[in-house]
């Protein structure tokens, strides 16, 4: 049980602490690196360039205990209904073998069915499939897109297109590239009613039909927690891959939603991804609170959002293969923790999720780093880099990439005085975290994504909110449906004018 009075006391203690100077921390703490670096599953988490001190860490450990972090974590892995607003368990960890025994067994059954279907397709039972057109949105698209772009961008096994936007330009671009007779249509929708996804799916079926495909529905795979809806739509039961209702959309890439990644990577690669995530699950579940990487990252997030008042957090992937990571994290973090009420329905008494944004290094250095170094906003920065190069060109490419990554972090902290020319002065004392990955393998990427999932959950616990609902997206959808049905009537003058101007 959370201790309300102790929680308030912890926040008071944290806010009363003076903000230290990062440069002095390194000068005054010979063991700072050892105290603020955590290594796990081929990932090095360097938190040393943040403003956390032994004193603030102690207060955060007290906060974790006051918010019943250990109890909440145990409840998630036990399969309890911690998503209180929807009365559901939260069981994405069961998809990689960590959780309630029955849920792990159910997930294993789903995986066995998925593997069989992967084998059947590879054997040519559905025809000479070369292209995979995956339609989904939100978590049904962002996760598979990240995996394939990071680990299978060469398309050596299958040419995969992930289409999420209802804008026909996105779908048409994929259809122009693909041969409909050799295309597998994968429809990913938890409810099999998502407006954008089903419109894209219907258009893809029309494309196949117009091209003379004899049995377009015979080239469809459905990924859903509502198999009856998929059957009603026209998908054969043998080509439906289910997953549990307790697996949320933005946590679903480990389930059948990851099917296109399993095709693109091969089953061994997909299994290694799951194993990497499971390793991070075990770390999150059993590591000492002081050296628990996701929890330590959550402490840092809370320090900058609630103590220093930073409204954003920037993530820069210094590896082209991870270019989709910032977009993936935007949904994971802001849809999970962008809430105004606590899990008990009472108002949140401070800021919740920071606004997550970012880009790719070194491109971002020539676009937004001016603000990070010399602007008036203090923005906690996260650098994600990979030691082993992903290319076979001159090693100078990767060396230049890495030295820029490390140089930016050093410059943010170090700064430079220039009394004679203030325009060329850098204040320094600006925080960053660096996550260094040994090699971008499926195992390592699985561990990295699971780290971010658990970090998001840990943030939710510290803020006492439910990280697993997302009602904020519903009102706009309801209004859009009302416009489609009833036109411009009943809205404000601006909305009615827009509808009449664009839709007639």
C-alpha cells in the first residue's frame, strides 16, 4: 500500500535539495562512474552526467518504498488486474516467458501457432510470397516497424511495408512497389474494428481483386485479440493469430503483432528478441533498487520533470538503424503516462510524462542542438549508440558518429565560458544519459525496448498513475465519426467552416 504522507515528505525532501553542478560532482566524487553506471544484457547505462546525488538517490529510494514499487511490480508479474480503470491484468512480460504461469503457457501456445504459420509461409503453402503488407496503427505498427527497420532493413527474406496512416498516399506507395499476386496482407488490430486499419485493409483487398488475384482473402493473416471479428470479416480461422486482451497495444510487439518481424528476421531472430526482453524483465524484477536500470532512469525522469520543472525529454539515436526509436518512445511514454488523474481517480499533484521528442545523430546536431546547448530551456538528453558498426564502409564513418555522440554529451555538461563574446559562451551543467549497446542484435534490441517499457511503468508507480489505459485518444475519434455521419452540424464555427470548406 502506498503511504500518502511519506510520499509527500519524499517530494518535499527532493525539492529542498540544492541543484548541484555536474562538473563539481565529478570533481568531488571519485567513485561517481561506478555509482552511476549499470551494465545489463549487453547494454551500458551511463547515468553519471545527471544531477542525481547520493542524497537525492536516497530520497528516491524512500519514494519507491512509499509508493509500494516492489508490491506494484510483483502484482504486474503475478498477473493481477493493475490496469484498474479497465479491470485488466498487464501481461506483456508473459509473452517473453516472465509472469503468471498460466499466462506464460497461453502466450507459449500463441507463439507455437505463430511459428507454424511462419514455417507454412516459408514452405510456400500460401504461394510465392515475397512482399508483406502490414496494416495497423499505433502499437500495432510502431513496434514491428522499429524492429524491421533496425534489424531487417535489407529485406533479404521478405520486402515488408508497414502502413499505419489512413492517408491513401501511404498505402498507394506500398501497393505501387508490390506485386499483389506475391503479397501477404497482414491486418493487425486488437479489436479488428480500428477505423484506419480496416479502411486500409479493405483497400488492399480491392487492389488484389482488381489485379486478378483469385482468392485475395487466402493471402490474409489477421493478428487480433478478437478472432470472431476477423472470421466475420473474411479471414480463415487457420490464418488468425491471437493474443491476450491483457496485452496492451503499445506493449504488443512481443505477441502475434510481431508476426511481420518474425517473417523478416526468421524465427531464431524473433526468439532472440524475446530472450533479450526476458533478460531485462529478470533484471527489473530482481535487481537491487539502487542498481535497477529502469528504476534509476525513472528516478532521473522524475527529478527533471518534478524537481527541476523540465517539460521535455530528448532522445537521439546515434545509429541510423534506430531512427524510429524516438517515435516509438513517444507513444510508449506519452500515451502511458500523459494523465491528469492518479490511479484512484484523484488529481495528479504535479507534472506527469515529459514531452518526448528526438531525432537521429548526427543530423540532429545541425538542427536542434543549438537550443540544447545555448537555449533557455534545460532539456535532459538521452544518447543511444552502438559500439559495433552496422555498415561495411570505411571505419571512419562509425568512428566519427561515435565521437560526435560522446562529444555532445561532454559539451552539454562541460560548457565554456566566454566573457568577451557571450554569443559563443556555453553554460554547461546540462544533463545527459548515454546508453551504449555492444552490438545491435535481436537480443540487445529486445533488452533495450523492455528497459523502456519498465522505465515507463516505474515512472507511473512513482507518480501513482495507471500507465496502461489511454482514454485520451477516444474523444477525437468519436467526434470524427459524428462528422462522417452528421456533417458539420452542432460544432463550433471554426470546425463547421473547415468541414464545409474541405468536405462540402
